[in-house]
C-alpha cells in the first residue's frame, strides 16, 4: 500500500511539473518592459495634456468673465 501511495504521489508531482512547464509565462522580455514603459509614458503625457487643456480653458473663461464685467462697468461710468 505504501508503494502504491508513493507512486501516485510522484505521479501527481510529475503532472504538476509538466503543467507548470506548459503554462504560458508572463512575458519578461525587454520588448515587454519597453512596451509597458511606453504605455506608462503615453498615459502620463495624456494626463499632462489634459491638465494643460483644463488650465487653458479655465484661464479663457476667467478672461471672458473679466472682460464681460469690465464692459458692463464701462457704460455705467460714461
């Protein structure tokens, strides 16, 4: 009985090792790292550009508001 158990135990581990060898590994190549770096860099650029657009829009709105207030006051002072 012990011999049969040892055999099945070894078979299970052999099957697990075989499955681990066949399983696709996470890519750790230079190309994968470069791709991840480029994706991160692109996301950072997009975030910065979005922040800059938002800042320009805010400045534009404030400028328009200031001009509207000044033009509203000018006729009253004349």
